[in-house]
C-alpha cells in the first residue's frame, strides 16, 4: 500500500512539472501570426524604422530631378556680348561710329520660338548695322596689308651675313621698327573688334536655329535663308581676317629680327659702310667714274 501511494504521488508530481513546462513554453515561445518572419518583415518597417520611407522618398525626388535635367536642355547663356569701345580719331573707329549712328533707335528684336519669344542679343542692331561694321573691318585690314607689307617683304629674318646687315642704315631700321609697332597696335584693335562682332553674329545664328515660324507655310526655307545670310556675312569677314593674321605673324618675326639687326649693326658696322656697299654694287659711281681716268696734261 505504501509503495502504491508513493507511485501515485510521484506520477502526480511529474504531471505538475510537465504542466509547468508546457505553460512556460507557451509564454516564452514565438506567437504565431505576429513573431513569424513574414509578419515581422511586413510590419517592422512601419512600426520600428519609418526613416527608410523618408530616404526612399528623397531618392525618388532626386531621381526625378535628374531625369528633368536630362530631358530639358540647359538654359542658354543670356549674358550680352559687349562690343569694344571705338576710338573716334582713328579711321576704323570713325567708320564704326558711323555705323552705330545709323542704327540709333533700333529696338532689340525677338522672334517666336518653341518655348516662347527668343530675344536676340543686344549686340545685334539689325543686319544692316552688322554688314556696315563688317565692311569697316576689311577696309582697315586692307589698309594695313597695303601700307605695312613692305616691312615683311624686306625679309629681315632671312639676312645671313654682316654685309647685308650693314647695308641697312640705322635710320631705315628705326623707321621700320616704328612702323611695325604701329601695325601691332592697330592690329590689336582690329582683332578685338573682329572677335567681338564675329561672336555677336555667331550668337545670332545660334538663336535663329531655335526660331519657329508656325504662321508661315515655308517656315523651314525662310529660316534656312536667314541663317545662310548670317553665315555668308561671317565668311566674308573671316577670309580677310585670315590674310591679316598671316601678315601679323610675319610682322612679329620681322620686328624681332630688326631689333636683333640693330644690335649687330651697332657692334659690327662702320660708319658709312652702307654707302661703300652700294658703291661696290655699282649703285653709286666712284670718284674715278665721275672724273674719268688721269692723264698727263
């Protein structure tokens, strides 16, 4: 009897222990439907990490802004092109001022475009003013070529011996140096005027490419003729400028050579050597040639 009673108590004790363990497992174990991996992944971002959505929203806005930059062309540079100040006392300055006076009262033009009115650069005062100034620039270039080309034709850099150096008088060398300096100053002014007005014409040409003429049946043909007209004006000016640039490069070499020749002349040439050199070449008659041979009288 005692043994049977002990068995019952032991069995009851084990049942209580098993019940406690089961209860603890239910309390401490994962709850179905909430702690499962799927539900955690779905609910945790909203409840525990809302900054993730803010970051995604920022990235979305940034990507949209980048897409707009890629689709929309950049805004054109609207900084007006400034034309150099002209000197009214010079021939070129006087001609350009005359063109400016003829264009007084001109109002800045605008033409229709796909994104609204296209305002032409303020440097442009109509094609008549553009052509007038373009005609003044080649005239100055022609004057420089005709009046200063003789210095280049003297071919100072090619002088190869002291005799040729001494044939040049110091006065002629000084005169050519002065002319070369004057050429350099006038060329610098002409170059600045040319570059500014050529840039203005190029800016107008670019603007014309954005123009639309929806009310004109032959809009493409009209626009092409407008652009071709500006291109033709620029080409005529560029040809004359190319010749002058070539002359300016040769003039610079000549001026440097003259300065070197002056130094050699002071160091190596004797007084009136240039006259004797001309005598040797037969340019000036000798005393014997002027008086004739000596005879006994």
